[in-house]
């Protein structure tokens, strides 16, 4: 087995940040991505002439393709980022979430199981399958509840969360039933470079710059726990190399914020870095109809990964969000490329029924 890592979904937001870091550590990165609306090869433009990055356009549910790739490249590690990932889309059209996050996941696991079972004993022992998941599988917290630990029961509330919960259960079952050396990570909300502008932070930044309304669902008091994407990638790499097989690790940076606070922070940084002609960007804020079934609060108890693996985030919310705003301001070309026809029609679907 050579020094190859198979990354699925490596052209998406977190996957591309991970691939860029992983390449710097040596070895071959085989990147399998379907290039859905959320996949964007321009995230990896800096790797165009990098021989150690091999991109394959394909689906995690394509068993023939997977079989060929696994037998040709013999990866020692597989990190699975590939998924449909946006809650609002899962509310409007859950089918794709079932297809990729559950059926695709099953097909991927089946091919990986066959591949792994045929490895020699040393390679079998060294092999790892790391599944990247979300804190949304745990459901919603009340204001006084302790943050989600790895022991919390799964109580997914959106089609997205339910599909990710299903994928986590499949991974668990493949470990317990077949002995596949799996690891699962459940992370809080990420932000940073290359995030598709349908998610709160890039959406608000873009709308602000374009003079459009900044839509906050409900009263803006829903809470998310924010982590800078590169800190998530570092955590994944720690779990990949030193995590205990069969375990799950919650990843978060102890950064609970209401949505209103996040949007205010973004407006204040923009006021400083790119002021409007008159007044603050806060004037563009509009409260819109709430998301159906909107989870009130997510928060991650990250003590297990901190204590077992010594991982800690490098960025506070204040430093990470500043870096992120600067990145978007410096990369408006990337944004223009991403804001394609498909994205515009999604915005129309999601927001025309809301009372802006
Ligand atoms: P993203 O939507 O930006 O990227 C997903 C990538 O997967 C895209 O490149 C897409 O083309 C690819 N993809 C989708 N379906 C595929 C398929 N069938 N076969 C191959 N590739 C496919 O998502 P993201 O925000 O980068 O999230 C990556 C992973 O991390 C997801 O599994 C998500 O559930 C999880 N996660 C995300 C967050 C977050 O805040 N964004 C937090 C915790 C966990
Ligand atoms: P989002 O970025 O979609 O991530 P998730 O739903 O996975 O947490 O949303 C983050 C929070 O921001 C969530 O509570 C919903 C809220 N939100 C808005 O208030 N307005 C928006 O336009 C979007 C996209 C999200």
C-alpha cells in the first residue's frame, strides 16, 4: 500500500481546505468529487500543476468507479467529506440528501469493505476510514442544556441531519459488524475561505456588498457554535493519525453565538474595511420568515478530542471571522465565478416565499 489518501468531496468548502493542507504534508491525494453545485475546482486552482493531486470527477455511489480507484491507488486512508450539506436545500428537496448521504454512503462503505478485507494483515491494521459528520445529528439544545458530548442520543430534526445521522449509523455498523477501522467526527458550524454563498456567513457578506437585504431567520436568537475551517481540518488530521479506531470525536471551538450577533459582527467588520457611502451595513438587516423546524441551539463539548489528542483551535471567533471577511474581500473573482445561474435560481426558490 502506498502513501495515498482518498478524499471524497475534496472540491467542496471543507474538503478543498483539507486537500490544500494535506498536499503540503507529502504523499498523493486522490480527490473524488461529483462537482455538484457546491463543488468547485477553482478552490484547488493552486494545485493545477501539482502531480500529487489527482482529481477524479465521479460519484461516491458509483461502485465500479470506486473499485477501480481503490485497486489502482491502494489508499491507506479515506476521508469522506462528500455530502449534500445545506439544511435549507434539504427542506425544499430532500431526495438528493437521501441519495448521496445514505445510498451513496452505503455504496462507498460496501466497496471499501471489500477492498479492506482483501488487504494483507499489516495494511489492514494501518487502514483508516474517517467519516466527516456534523453536530446537527444530535438535534437541538435548550438554553441551559450542556453542550453535545459524544454520548448524546441522536435526535436529527432536518432531512439533512437525518441523512447524516443515517450515514454515521452505517459507519458505526461497518465497524462493529465487519471490523472496518472507522473514525467519525461530528463538528460544529464551519466558516472560512471557499464556503459556498448559500450558508449564513458568505451569504451575508455578499448581500452586504451588493446592497441587498441581509436575511435573518426568525428573531435571530438561534445559536450556532462556530469553528474556523482550518481548525476543523487540523482536528481531522489529528483524528486520522491518532484517533482510536471505532470512536467518534466531537469537534468545536467553544464559540456559541446568536445569528444576530454573527451578522452584527460581519456588518461591523465591513463598516471598518469597506464602509458604505452612508450609514452602517446593519441597516440592510431584515428579519424574514423562520426556517421550518429551525433548531434553536447547537454547542459542542470538545473535551474528548482536547484531552485524548491534545487538539485545540488556533483561531478565536474574533480572529477567524476577520480573516474570513478579508479573504472574501480579496477574492471577489472567486465569488463571481461561484455565483452561477444555478445559485441564482436557488436563491429565488429559497427566498421568494419569505417575507423580506
Ligand atoms: P459542501 O457542500 O461545500 O461540499 C460537498 C462536496 O461534496 C462538494 O464538492 C460536492 O460536489 C461533493 N459531492 C456531493 N455529492 C457527492 C457525491 N455523490 N459523490 C461525490 N462527491 C459529492 O460541504 P462542506 O460544507 O464542505 O461539508 C463537507 C462535509 O462536512 C459534509 O459531509 C458535511 O456534512 C460536513 N460538515 C459540514 C459542516 C459545515 O459547517 N459546513 C460542519 C460539520 C460537518
Ligand atoms: P447555515 O449557514 O445554513 O448552517 P446550519 O443550518 O447548518 O446551521 O445557517 C446558520 C444559521 O443561520 C442557522 O441558524 C440558520 C441561520 N440563517 C439565517 O438566519 N439566514 C440565512 O439566510 C441563512 C442561510 C441561515
